[in-house]
């Protein structure tokens, strides 16, 4: 994942915080997945403005990279915690293989 300089983050952060606050104040929790999908789609259209295949590939690369970073930093540690709490599933699967 490309890391953004602190200077750039400082410029964008206030507006980002306003957006997050607006979503939290104006939506119910159950609606936020739809809102997030819509926001991501709009950002992709409005910021990257695809015109050629190369641009579409760039957009997909950004989405894929963000998805992988989210998995790496949030989901994988959660899964590791649950494996520790409940045991790993791999030994169970091995028991069913003839």
C-alpha cells in the first residue's frame, strides 16, 4: 500500500473527518455498508475519472490494494485471535480427507 506523507494527510484530514461525521450523524449502522459502497464508487469516479482501459486498471488496482490492506491490518489479526480462542480449522479438515 502506498503511504501518504504526513503533510498530505494533514491537508485532507479535516475534510475527511467532516465526511465521517456526516455519515455517522445521518445514517443508521445498518445503512453504512451501502453508504460506504456509494462513497467509494463516487470517489473513484470523481477523483480518478477513468477514460481509457489504463485508467480503469488503475482504479481496480487502488480498490484491490485498499481491500488487501484492510484484510491484512484488520481481518487477519481478528482471525488469528479467533484461531487462538477456538482452535484452528485445518486439523478438522484433515480428519475428513480419506
